[in-house]
């Protein structure tokens, strides 16, 4: 799968990885941005497969039932029960606590629409699970996924978010007007 993903990602689609996932860490949150198109998911899956790093994503329980649930699990999906009015951040922190190895990929925007401020769930997940955040660009202009070094959150949320926003400054998603 790794060689096929590399071939599709680099030779067919013309993308490149700049840096890599921190392979020495067993747990962290990956924020990938900007999220402007359905194309982001397959590009991210190809990059993940090419790198050889197991990065999970979360989805509502119902996606993992029925005839296609196995596909989402095979792609690295982890179901989260949202029906019990539970706190999503706490539910995901519990997943981190229960597993020896868990890397969560998430979009900080929470939508494919244009946003001025990101959602904060990823931040509180990382703080609650006491894991670093790795940033990954979805740069369609340069066809690159660029990785940051792991970032340990501080007790200054504004400073942390300034750092996050600066990493993604100027990066254009598939629909650049939404970036």
C-alpha cells in the first residue's frame, strides 16, 4: 500500500511531502489545514499511507455500522458516540488514554467553508491527553504537505494559536478563496 500510495501521490498527482510525521511519538494530534474541499481527505490518506505512519480520524458511530463501516475502520477511522450528549473532547481524550498508540488527524476549521477562527476542540484534546500538536499543510498551490515539528501547548492559548496560524499563513487550499 505504501508504494502504491507514493506512486499515486507523487507521480500521478504530482504532490510532495516536506518533512514527515514524528515517527518516534506514539501519540499526538495532527491538524491539517486549510480544509476547503472533499479532495483533502483522499490527499491526506495518500500522504499518510505514503509516509507509513498510522494516523487515525474520528467519525460519528453511525459511519462505522452497516455495509461500509469496515471501509472507515480500514482507513483508520475511530467511532465516537455522539448520541449520549457526551463531551466530544472528553470522549476523544479517553480514546488517547485507553490506547498505547493513537495519532489523531483533524481539521481545525471544522468545516470546508471559509472561517475566520478555528474551532478549539483539537487544542483541548491535545491539552487533555497531554500530547503535542503536529501541523500539516494541505497546500494545493504548491502541491505540498509540509509538516511542523511537534508543538507542546503552553498555558497561553492566544500565543499557541498565533503560532498555529503563522504556520499556515499563505497556504492555499483546493478552493483558495476559502483558505
